[in-house]
C-alpha cells in the first residue's frame, strides 16, 4: 500500500460550532498529524462557503507551521487564478523564511464557484484558462528568471527553493507535466480515471530543476474504524452536505451523523446522498489496507493525501491514527514520529519531491 501519508484539511465548520473553532481544530489536527508521522499537512482555499472556514491558506499555513516543528506544511492549494503571482510568491517567501525547509506550495486553477464570488475577487471563469501562464510567472518570480517586469523582485522569495505541486485533473495534469512539477490528483472514487490521468502525466513529464522525475500524490477520503458501519458513519456528514449543496445551492456546516440518518429526504436528495457516500475508501484496518494496496497497484502513486472531514472529531482522530498504523508509522517518546523499516523507502521518495 501507499506508505507516505499526508493530510489536507479544509477547516470544515460544524453545526453549533463557530467558524473560528474550525480553524483552531485545523491547527490541533496538524499537531496530531505530526505526532502520528504524517508527511505533510496542507490547508485549502474556499471563499464565501458557509461550511468552510479556510479562506486564507497562507495565513492558516503560518499558524499550522508555528504550532508544529517537523511536519511539512503547505496549501492544497492556493487557487492561482484568484491572485497575482507576485503576491503569491511573496507570501510563500515569507513562509519559507520563517519555517525554512518545511513549506510546500500547492497550486490549483479554480476560481470562485459563483458569479458573485468571482466578481468580488475581480476574476471570471476565463482566468482559469491562464493557469499555465500564471504558473510560469510565479515560478519565475521565485527562481529569478521572470523578465516581464524589469527591476521588480519577489522578496524574500527570489532564490529560495520552495517545492511546488499542481492540483489538477485532466488538462491541469498536462500543465504539471510540462512544468516538470509533482502532480496531486483525485478523487479516488473514480480510480480508473485517476489512473488514466497519472499515466498521461508520466508519459508527458519533462524533467526540471524542481523535479527530476514524475511524482504522484493521489488524494481522497479515507475512513478507518473498528467496524465497517462505524467507518461509513464518518462519511455521512460530508455526504449529506454534498447532497444539500446540490439540491439547495449552499454547502452547509457539518451535522452529526445520527441527526442526518433520521432526516426525511426527498427522492433526489436521497439519490445524491447515497451517491456521495459511495466509492470512498472506508472500513476496518484490513479492508482499508486491501483497498489502498489496490490503489497503489493501479496508480503507482508515491503518496496519499487524505481529505476526510466529519462532524465527530473523536472518530476523525481515531481514523487518522488507525490509518497511520496501517502505513507503519510509529510514534516516538519525544512526541514526534518516525517511519518503521517498511516505510523508509517511500519516505525518501517524498522528501525528494
């Protein structure tokens, strides 16, 4: 199975808990992830979403990095079409200056998902089509090669080595390959499609100063519990939120699984809810290990980025702990974690990326 594990947390809000608590929960989860031996901890960018508190990923990444000491910290991702590449370079330069050798720059090509959000950001859907151009400009600000703005420099980023990752599907994977950058791709409910994207990325990959070989991170929801049913219930709050968003147009805070299971649902909502539950990797340790082995064989992925969210924080932390055990991560007495012998090779590959 894939033994280099990382976490992407979206700072999901929960019914009855204010948004600032979700951000503090993210920082606490990062501490737990470091103790368990996860390789990276990334945060996301969403704007004007009731169910997500994470709107400023570089600010939150700074808080996470300040609360931890060893785990790599980054973004999954900064949505580059929403920002000027110079400003993004400056933000990451500050992060890398404060936390040297620990910062990852994950970049995506999405724009705000409603017209109102896009107008507020000063962007439109066409900006996503400029992602490859923006990516090249951003990398140029960091390595000092940009020539479009003479006498302008991205300080303190210029000359720093800040690992960049492209979050992508389809065309975005080609952009990652042409730029010679690692690829982050999901989700694992469509594994055959993910495998096709990964194959195309590897075939098109051009070695660069940032990556000598293709590096693939697959992302998706994984839930591990003592029983299959307990693992499934971890998935229930997010599945309901997806169904709610698709039928009512608003992505809501998470609700407890027991409340959702007692809700009456219209036929369309029930169909969407069941569909949102299907296909995720979940179950007991043995079941999840078998599924992750199949994913590893199908995709040849170097790393797994886990994106699980749920209302029950105790169940979520238990799931991450069980998953770490499956991958052979072990805690050290000093509160940090290390890989056992089975995982050392994968860890080295992750560090190289």
